[in-house]
C-alpha cells in the first residue's frame, strides 16, 4: 500500500510541475514585477495595484497552505504506521489534492490579475529580463503555517557569506533599527518574506546585495 500511495504522490507531483511550466513563462510573479519597476517603466498606479493584488490573495493563500501542511503531516504520520488505514490514507490524499488545486487556482488568478495591469510592452520587457538576467533566482516565500517557522534555504554554507536581512514595517517602510536580529525574531511577527538573489539584489541594494537580500515585512503591532 505504501508503494501505491508513494507512486500516486510522485505522479501528482509531476502533474503539478507540468502545470507550472506550461504557463509560468506567460505570467509574472509579483516580486519580479516590483523588483524590475524601473526597467519596465511601472507607473505609481501600477505599482500600488500590483501590491494590492498581492495583499488581497496572500491571506487566503496562507490559510490554504496551513490546511495543506496539516493534511500532508497527517498523511506522513499514517504512512509511517506498520499497518496503514487505507481508507484514511486515501481520504487524506484526496484532501491534499483538493487543497493543492485550490492553491493553484488562487495563484493563477493572482498572476492573471497582475499581468492584466501590465502593458504588452512591459510584459515583453519582463520576458526578456527573465531570460537574460538572474531574476529567475528571485523567490517569494512567506510564513504560511499556524505553527510558523523561519527556514532559509540555499543561502550558502554555515561558514560562508550570509545574505543581508532587511526589515520593513506593515506599511512598507524600511526599519533601520539595528537591534532587530533574525535569530531573536518571533516568527509570529512576520507577515511575509521576499528573497532576492543575484542581479536583482545588487540592483536594489548595490554592493550590500552581493550575497543576496532577505526582505522581511513585520506585522503591525
């Protein structure tokens, strides 16, 4: 039974990857649009519109992601049993696929709305940027679990250079308080995290961005 379920998981994962690849070249993540604001000639009105689109979608996305985390954890625990409850495992697998479908639909709607805010010329510039620069390395992440945690991956070895952490308040203003430490930060204080690497980071932060930038937006007190 474990083999069957793991096979199903593998096939579903493949379908998810295919679905993402089939449209990802035609749509533009919010971080890619905003970090290339100057290059594509984004107006102030467009900038605010894209930020609002992101804000409208992140909360329902976070709620669904939390449900997905719990369902995946429950399935993992069930599969670890020496005798698996087949009906329960099947139910959890169905629940996971339903949530994943909702997440993909929500993300699609968000990206479509973002694209509709852009002119054809701006869209073409973003496609060129994505293929000629290191903006493909720019990522978006957020604390999405009811049991939040800070997990930064792909930032080098423990002994290697660390990325620079930049903090913003809930209104988007940069916080210059040098007493804020990522090691002491309570994950419940975090609204979202944006990871910038390569030329995206250096374009926005100059030499400070050479090892990457992790922008952390804090919740309002």
